[in-house]
C-alpha cells in the first residue's frame, strides 16, 4: 500500500527546532575541538606553521621539558578524581538517604547542603584560603577550641597534603550534585517495595542494600561518569587557590592547570599554542576513554541486570 503524501513530507519542523542548538553547539564545541586537534599536528617555525604529524605527542611523552609534568598532572588528576569518588559520592548518597527519609526540616537541609554548589569558585577559594591561612586563619583556633590543636598543619603549604586538601574543599562545594541526583532517584522508588520488604522482616540496612541500592545503580553510573568528566576538566578551584603554577612545587597540578601553563606560557616556553593544543587533545582522549568504558561496561552491566 502506498504511503500518503503527508507521510512522505520531510519533517522541516524538527529541523527548525533543532537548528539553533546544533549551530550553537557546532560553533562553540565541535569547531574548537576539531581546530584544537588540527593545531596539535603543527608547530611554528619562525612565522610559518609547519605540519609535524605526531611529533608534538612524542615531545609531550618523551621531552624532559614536558613529560615529567604531564605525568605529574595526570597522576594528580587521578588522585583528585579518587577523592571525589571515595568521599564526595558516598557522602552524597548518605545525605540523600537521610533527606529521603523525610526527617523534620529536610527541605531546609536540602537547600543549605546544595547552596555551596551555586557559589562562585572564586569566592570558595578565597574563603578557604583565609580559613586555612597559617598566619591569620581560623582553622588552628577552631582545632584549639576542641582540644585538637596538635593536628593542625599548614595543609595548603605542604606538598604531601595540598592536593588532598584542595580536593576535600572541592568535595565540600560540589557534594550537593550527587546528593540531589541520588535523592531524586530515592524518592522515585515505589513505597510498595520497601513496605513489602519491611513486612518480610528486612532491616533498614537490608532494605537499602537489597531493595533500594540495586535500583540506584543507573544513577550511580551517571554520578560516576559526571564526576570523572568534571574532575578531568577541573581548573578554576586550583587556579584560584594555588595559581597557575599549582604549588607548592606543582603538588596540586592537574591536567587543566598544566594545559593553561602550556598554552598561555609559564611552561618553560612562552605560550606554545601547538603544545597546548596537544595537551588539550590528550585531555579529550582521556575523558573519551572514560566515557567509552562507562558505556561499554557499566551500561551493559546495568542492562543485563535489568533483564
């Protein structure tokens, strides 16, 4: 049976609605990404741009001017990510569980806990720099008031603790995001399931672990990949608190600050645009690899679990 002329009509209305978003996304995302990839295959000799293939990548991985700091930034970024995964997301899940239990004043608590997320990173960095300052900060006084003055250290000034300290500050600011995502999923679980488990004699922990948590696995995957992408794109908090050199002695250096120094200067050479594009491409490939791992392994596991 032949289809009617109406069914063969091209859906121009869909094109009209999608066109603005596609144009904006192409101009501000796709084009810069492709242009950065293109620049990573070139270098500048005098005033001319010369194609060098993969030489910039070889330089990034082997040159004593770039390779040590690239490895240091990558390892620090892994630590930065691990702190968020092991501290931020479990705390977010715990807070979401408490809020979903409808404790008295939970709406106020939800707002207060989420408030740091919407504050400017510059404000957060400035305030915590003041709090932890060894000369006029209040952190030592607070510890002294509770009898823990022996624990005080200039955490931001020590290579061994600076990265973890900045990571925990980031956790404090952004814990509201996984909290809200988990909270939304928890309140969406039908009450009939928990009531049935309670009637069968399940404890509160068993209800959470055997009933609620399996239903939260898709959200757990989303939170994990958002954390990964956000952490390997991180820059502003460390730049605000420790500057472009990510001190002390590059102890807080991550991929974002390493890229900034390479592209705009302060990385042994004065503003190497092509090496900066190479670092940016590596950041993209790292994030792409993480997303592909999530899509292939985690999504497949969730799909098989649901089936």
